[in-house]
C-alpha cells in the first residue's frame, strides 16, 4: 500500500470511553493536540466530577448564577431549546434522575416511586436561566443538576473535525465511543465503513455496515447501559415525565448528519417520538437521516441519500 494510503490509528481513554483517531499520515504531535482538545472540553462539560463548569452550575443551584465559558453558555442554550420542544424526551435538567438510577455506574438500582417523584420537580428546563450579558447560568431550584451527556460528545466531535480541517487534514475519522465524525474518505475507497452494532450482543457483532463520506454517525441504544432486576431490563434512556426508562418499540436509533451534535439531539428526540412519528418528522429534514432497529428485528432506513447501508445479519429484516 502506498505510504499516503496507510492508516495510522491513535487511541486514548477520555470521557470514560475509548477514543479513536484515524489519520493518513504519521503525526503524533497532531494526535496529542486532538486529545488535549478533547480533554479540555471534557473538563468544561462533565457533570460527574469537579472542577468542571457544568458541575459548578449544579453546585450553585438555587444559590447564585455561575459565569461560564462562551462555548458552555452556547451549549446550555442549545440543550435548553431542544428540551423545550413540544413532547421532547431530551432534557438537560435530567441530572437528578440519572443520579437516582445510576444506570451504568456503581450502585445502580431501581429507585422507589417516592424517590423518583421527589426528583421530577427538579427536572424542569424552564428553571435554567441564562444571562447573555453577564454570561451566566442559574438553576432556580436547590438540588437541580444539568447533564449535557446527551449532547456533549457530539459537540466535541464537531470541535475535533473543525480543528483537523484548520490543520489542513482532509481525510480522517474520530470515534468518541458512539459518536463517529468523519472528514472525506479513505484514499482509494468510496467512503468510511462504520459498523452498526447488534443490540444485546457482543460489541463486535454487527447488524450491518454504514458507508459515509463527510458525515457523522451517532447511535444510541437501550442495550448500551442497562440494569436487570427480577427479569426486567431498565435502560439508561429516561423519561423526565415519569422518572422511568422510556418503553417503546425501538432498540436503537442511528442518525447520519453533517454535525455530530445533531446526531446526539435527534437520537434522543426520535426515541421519544417513536419510529412512525420520527419518519414523518424527517420528511422536513433533508440533511438528517436515520436508521431504526425495532424490538421485532426490523431495520428501517428513513432514506439513503447521504449514506449506504448493507445488512449483514439476516436474523434482521430490512425494509
């Protein structure tokens, strides 16, 4: 293989996930810069440890506004606006519920109805108050917590893509553990090949392959983090209206889009809508496409204008 076509893979563990960067040049210095950029953004946005600007906002809930970095203010603004869409499952104030269930974390358990009810009143996006002039975020009630986990990886993936373009890179891939963002395509290939994982199976078992160029691929599934108790599975996609995991026909939603942050937003929105409403909604979004996997093993592509999908596991039926 010619030198310019050889792929160089760089990896690190950040944001609690394995991070993979693929380049077509040997450039350790650039890889280190990328990982430093990711770490910087993680330190601003994480809700799980201090110091973090997002953690500082939550620690000051009901007490005082917190001045934040402009990028944090903008991301909170985006998350709030999506949270306030009619019927939106997306909720940036879902932190108290996430901490109550702890699904995917040590100490996970099924909370009591009383515990859940006490936290629902703390999950109102209207109580997130932004001040553009002072550049502050204020949570109106003591005990509130914002959680940008449903949007931060996409935002960071887009930051990495912009940084690589600024550095003159035209072909690359960044995988932030569920959020894949691409530049161009591998030399000599028609696109990047990204696996679509089989739900509740080993991580290397695939339903199919998605081929994209200059597109983000984001998958969110109920099999990613879950708690099993008394034969019932409780997954991490929580409904802030009830306090419980959302129950519908979907096992996973994959979004193909230019911006990875859109992938984060629409995977969550579409879980809340269910498949039929989501497909109707997509008719007005020509640059957003989706792949749905249902509990009865159907694989439904909303369209394939900006990607190609190849089914590998014929235990699933594509339609």
